[in-house]
């Protein structure tokens, strides 16, 4: 049952309930009015009967009351006449204070007979009873129930001598009430039917915009973003539905743009909902699956990736374990079956992310996102990125060379001009200028040779090396120099047997450049700390000191060739360290806090890890 049908039924039921409640209230009011009218007539008849009895007693004041009542031959006729006026009265009886019959319009009752005591009070029935009880009394045809209305006769303040009891049969007023009830029932039924029809028409009119929105959402669900965006936009309205339609249109256009963006990807992206049906598909689908997006939309995961194929098997395992994977190499045999062999790839890198929602505070499976990537394209991109990183690293390291070359050249030009001026004046004492020019030439020669040595290819002898053992050796190499200046050395080795493939001697040289700088940064003593760890696909080595730290305006330059913060520094050590780390496909970074020290972080790929992750 759709939401629209449910809302329509609810609105119809509410209208019917409201109309029915009004109709029931009208019927209740009509029944109570008839009972109150019957009570008023019965009370009037009781008063008339009491007056007739009082007149009879006044005619014979000297004789006992029972004899006075019997001696008035017209009293019984007058009581019968009063009773005949009301259809609901069955009997008028005069009783003494012992509840014995003195005179009655009912010929079956004789003077001295006891009057029945089980007749309920009609006044309570008419004024205090519920509607259900009144209806039950009216419908009681087989065993009718009698009620009475009683009035006392006698001097005020004294025990009454006589009681006028009027016996009423409510079922007799059914004939008066039924026509009114039937009329009310017809009006109520017509009102209910009319209100239901009006509610249906109104609901259909009110929910028509909702139907349009539903159709638009169904179109989006089928992945037809372009047709949605190209469809003519409905006339804008100021009401809530108009705003909703506008927003759905905007959503369709945005999804269409997003879909076109995803189609430019070199990988295939598929998103499955919680029911394992495909809800989003983009990218190079034909390249991997041999089918277009329109052919895949609406299919289940088992139809796209059969469980007996490699991809389908791994997807089932991932759903069971709840563990996502990234760049896992799989065969596309199942995809070839589905695609009729049109795809050109036999393998792909599979990445799966599980989607979750937290509705009502609980975690629920909302589906999964599957990505298929071409390993060759990824290798090409990785190669390009590595080339870009190395070019950036070379620029970062050699950016100080121009400054080192420019200074001696400027000095040489300045002293050549000075020598030319002196010779033009006849002063041939230019030996000081020549000596300075000579020293600057030697300085420039050293700069060029250093740069050539720095950029010359290095023959690396890489071997598998345990991370903890390598760091432990660094600690022992650094300890003597550190202890000589009062620097404490500590180590925390947590690599747990991880190994890296490096040129141990070359990497040791790079690390010792950092160690020497750290020790020199703590002339008054401090702590030199070494840490090692391994996680994911990388090993990490940390070298920390508690020195003065690196000023923030010099942090971007510390790896530049010839840049140094020390008065007699060469500016080669950290540049060489940076280059050696790059040669090992590693990464170097640092963070420093003035007054608290500096930590250098070296990361290297673990032996056996996938470099394509």
C-alpha cells in the first residue's frame, strides 16, 4: 500500500469518524429529548392525579381515607381519563404509607394488595442513565420493563399518608421516537457518505502534486538524471508542493551533473542499497563489465556479480565479515560472462566500502560501494606522481644553489670593475682585487663540484633490514657523542620484526645528519629519543630532541642545499638526508615547537607491502 493510499484512507476515516460522531451526538440528543418529554408528561399526569385525589378527600373529610376514595365513584374514571392522555402510562395507583393499594386504574389490583417494589424510578432513567441503557429499554419488546414515578400526599412536615404512583412503560414511546430516529439516521448516513466522497475528491486533488514528485523520484531512482534535467520544469508555485517539485528538479540536475562527472572516471563505481540492488552506477562500466549503465540499473548484486565468480565471492565474504577492502586484485571472469566477453580487462583492483546509517540511534547496513580500477592505469598514475614528487624534491633541494653561485659572481664583477677603474687612472696596483677574484673563483669551483657530487647518481646496495635493529644501531652510534655533552639517549622500539629494503650505510648517513643536528641543538643537555613502529604498509622512524626548535620562518628552507642556520654550517647535511630518503621511496617530515624541540619522521615502505595501495 502506497503512502498516498494510506494518507487518503486516513483522511477519509477521520472525516467519517467526525461526521459519525456528530450524527451519534444528534441521535443521542433526540433520544434524551424524547425521554425528557416523557418524564415531563408523566410528572404532569402524576400532578393531575394527585389533584383529583385531593379533591375527593376534601369532599369526605370526616371518613377514613380508604373509604373516602372508594365513596367517590368518579375518581377512578378521572384517573383513567388522565392515563389515556399519555401513551406511555399503564397505570395510576393510590397507595397508603404501607405501600398497600387503595385505588388503581389496573383492574387486576384490588384494595389491600401490595404494590410492586421492583419498579425503578423513571426520573433517574430519563435524567441520569446512559444512552445505551435508554436504547436497551426502547428495544426491550419481549420482556418489557416497567418504571414508576411517585408523588406523596399529606400535610407538609408530616409523614405522607398517601402516594400517587404512575406506572410507565418506556417501550410505548418507541413509536414516537422511531420516526425522528429514522430521519436522523438517514441524515447521518447521507452526511457520512457525502463527507467520504468529498474527502476522496479532496485527497485526490491534494495529493496530485505528490504523485508528480513520486514520479520524478522514481525517474531519479532509475538513474535517468539526464531526462529529468531535460524535462520541462513545472510552473513554480508558492506552496509546499511547488517548493518540493523545484527542489527535486534541482536535485535531478545536480545528480545529472554528478553522473556526467563520474562518467569521466577511469574506474567503475557501483553503489548497492541495503536490499543489494544497484542504485548508482558510473564510470568506465563497459571497460570492466561489458555493459552500459542503463543495462545494469535495477539489477541485483548477484545478477551483476554472480556468487560463483571471483568478484561475487569476495563481495559475499565482505558482507559477512563486515570488513572493507582496498585495491584487492581480482579476476573479472564473472563480469565477462555477464558482458558477453566485451570487456577487455581480465583483472581489476577491487575496493569495497560498507555504507551504514544510524537511524533511531542504531547502526544499520545501508548498502555498499564497489569500485573497479585498472591496475595499468594506476601504475601509470603512480609513476607520474613519483616523477612529479622527485622533480619537486630536486627543486626543493637545489633551490639554494642559485644563491651560492650568484654571490661569488657578484663579488668577481665588482672587483673587476674596481680594477678597471684603477687601471684607467694609471694605478696598476690591482693585486688585492686579483686575489679576491681568485678566491671567489675557487669558491665558485667548490660550489659547482659540491653540486655535481650531490646530483651524481648513487649506486645503492639495498638489502632487507630489520627496522628495530637499524634503529638500535643508530642509538649506539649516537650515544658517545650525546653523552659527551650531557644529552640522555632513549629508545622505544615497536616495529615488531618489520623489515625494509634499504642501503643500510647510506640511510645510516642520512639519519646521522639528523642526529648530529639534534645533539648540537642541545648544548646545555637534554634528551635524544629514538622511536620505531610499523603500521599499514609503512615503517616509521622518529628522532626527537628537546632543543630550541626550528624558527617558523626557516622551516620551509631546511632541506635546501647550502641553507644553514649555523654560523659555520655547510647547508649540505639535511639536503643530503632528504635526497637519500627520496632514493629509498621514503618520506621525511618534521614538526617543531620553539623552546620544546624538534621531531623528524622518516617513513619507508615495508618489505612485502603493495606499493599500489
